[in-house]
């Protein structure tokens, strides 16, 4: 069973989409962890893809009566582009991803700090498109300036049965994307 690093802590869980997070959310609920879901993903391209992922997560969270915070990613596309500028040719799982994840998790950490959450985590460490070590490093960087907010580094692939992801995805008829999300990852993951 999953347990937070300390008792009576409130978790803010960053997620990129419903398919990557539903089994993690299931495990958090089973462990009776107090958490809210946080969607901030200005990297997702094109807008149609972004809307599909956001709306599917909204549907899933509403159906399961989960607390969901949607940060206005569309308005922050330029900030995200600036954060990865110069790394456009980096491969997937490389420096561009590190900068992208740090950018997103800093937004999560800031929100957590301003809204009395103790811990943040992300479902990105469970993604087949991401390196969980890189995700963990980005998470640690993201909380540095937010005293009282910790990063919970979890390699979800090691702690949650991957079959659960498939079962929930099938039950929910989730849309299955073919790439991580950004413009640059489209080509890398469709090869």
C-alpha cells in the first residue's frame, strides 16, 4: 500500500492526462491519501490534443468526485516555449524534458505553497515516455524555493500494477495518445 512520507499531509498530484493518472489516483484513494489533482500542461500540442486530454481528465475526476484544479495552460504556452528554447533538438527524455517538467512542477509547487498543500507529486514518473530519475530531479528542483512544500518522488511503475492502468483505461474508454505531448515529442514517439 502507498503511504505518504509523513502522516496528515495534503498532496497535490500533477497529471498530464487521465490514462496516465487513473491507476495512480486509484492507488492513492485505496491508501486513503488526501489529495487533489492538478492539471498544468502548456506543453501539449496541438490545441485539439490539449483539449482532449483536459476534457477527459475533467470527465474522469467529476465521475469519481475528485478535487481537480485546472491551471490556465493555454495562457502560458509562451512561458513554456521560453523555458525550453535552445533545447528543441534534444531527444525525448533529455534536457528539454527536464526543463519542461521542472517548468510545470514549479507551477504546481507555487500553487501548493499558496494553498496549504504539504507535498507535490506527478504522474509523469509513471509515463513510458519519461525517465523517472529525471522526473524526480525536476521535482526536487521545483520545490526548493517553497518552504514547507516537499516533493514526493515515486516511480509509479514500481509501485502500481501496470495491468491496473490497462483495466481502468478499457473501462473508461480512454483516448490513448501516441506521444508525450509537446510539438517536439510528436516526431520522436511516432518513429
